[in-house]
C-alpha cells in the first residue's frame, strides 16, 4: 500500500488531498482518501485492457515535477456496475502518478486528439 499526495484535484473528489492505492489484482486497484475513510474509488490499469498512450500536458508535468526519466503510472476511474461486465471506464481523464515523488494528478484529455478514448466505455468491450 503506497501513499500519495494529490496535486490539483480529482474530478468528483476535489477535497481529497492524500490517498493510498491498494492493488486488488493486475487490473483493478482502489484509491482511498487517507483523511476520509468513507471516500474511495475503483481504478483500472488501462494497459491491461488496451493500447493506451497520451501526451501529458505541461501543467500536469509541472504539478507532478515530471522529468524525462520519471517513473510514471496511469490509472483510469471505473464506475462499478452489477454485473461487473456492465462497469464503465473513463479513458479521457487518467490519474497520472509520479512514483519518484509519490504525487498524483488527474489529466483531462482532449477528445478531439484522442477519438478512440471514451468517458464511459463498457469494460466488457475489453474482456
């Protein structure tokens, strides 16, 4: 379990400043607010589902102090549904993690530059 400082804000979780990431399996993890145990959300490792790449905007690079050789990770928020195959993934707003300084921020991608990514893609498409 790793602890991270949130830089900027995470859409829908603007008050969340300190989080821990708990890996469930290779695909799913949970991000939990350290200061409010009632707040958590499920994320997915996008690279387990599809080809996924995007350019990190300069504001996120500055926020997270990203260097050319920084160790980075990315997750995408999942809206869990029952059955699980009906859950959706937001590929247009990845959570970017700088593992070197334990900081995270949410990037919002331009859908015109990433027409293959959706805000609510069904997870069953990839299973």
